[in-house]
């Protein structure tokens, strides 16, 4: 069963923008998450100065095996994004419209 991770962030830097975050995600963090075993990852504009990152792993085990690396990516990302991690959720995917 797939495992989903959702993190919410708030931009706190004075010069950072959502475009800056988008560029970093595409160039660096999406490839990093995929290299750690993620099946898919998405960046979502939540509102004003907030965004969310949703990542799907093939299983909780894959995510758990990579959790130390994921934590390092989050810390590094917070600095590069000019954002603070507000919350992190994770759980088994119960249903999906995708096959």
C-alpha cells in the first residue's frame, strides 16, 4: 500500500518567492526524493506565503528506510526555500483515482 507524506511550509525570507521554491523543487528536491524511492512528488500553492509538498512512496517501509535522508532534505530545503516547516503528516493511502 502506498504511503503519502504531506508537509506544509510558510515563506519567511524577504526575497524568496514561490517561483524560487518551484525552481528548487524541479532542479534539486524532486530528483532527490525520487532517488530516495518516492514514486511521485508535487508542489502545491496553498495560499499567499504558504505551500505544501505531497510525496507518494510505494510503501511505508520505503519512506521509513529513507527518513533520515528526508529529514536532511527538509532542513536543507528550509534554508534554501527561505521557509519554515509548519507541519508534516504521513499515512497510508486509503483510496486513489489513479490506477
